[in-house]
C-alpha cells in the first residue's frame, strides 16, 4: 500500500479481471488521443485459467498530475494463447484526476418567508460544502443582496 504524501492525489486502484489468459498488461497514459506524457506500463504474469473461470489483478497507482487519463488492460499481449476470439483482449477506461485539496461549493441559498414584504425580516440560509479531499481552512462567506430594477439583466 502506498503511504499518503501531503499535497499528492489519493491512490487510484485499477481492479482488473482476466479470463482464460496468461498475461495481463496494464497501460495508463495521460491525455485523450494521442497519449500525452510517458505511459505507465506494468506487466503481470497470470496463471492458467480454466474455462469459464477468471483471475483478478489489483494494481494501485498514484497519478500525481491532474488531468484526463486513459487506462487500458490488455491480455495475452505476447499472443501466446490461441484463442477463439482475438479481438476482445483489451478494455479501456477514461478517468479524470482532480487536484487534491479543498473545494468549497455553495450547495444552497434559500430565504424565508417565501413572499416577503418590506415589513418582513428575511432570513437567508446558506449551506457550504467542502467537496474536496482535504480540510478547508477558515474562510469568509458573503451574502450580497441587491435591489435589481430589471431582473432580466441580473448576472451571477
């Protein structure tokens, strides 16, 4: 298991399952098409697998650069097994890795009463969530209530 290092992304687990194969290669590259940056390639030998059975491989990888990645698991990469179908030996997934750290999101802004008048005190309720993966330090939340003569022209 990888140790947690402050400021780096949390671990990514690639859970791979191979059926009737003798070798499994894991490719992971940054970017869409073509791959940007050097690929990370791990090769794992797997034992013989009986018909209908499967073999699971777990590979833990820390992707330290935020962005879009494509990961591909390719079986029988050396073409050592004569198979009924050779065109189903790979599976590709795309994933987006975010920067680690806090991410403050205003989840809601509500008010009461529902139809206030100029005689009412209006209660505004704001909910802020940290959607990130690290603790957010102290910050300031501002409520800005302005008179808008032409609501059609209001811009957030």
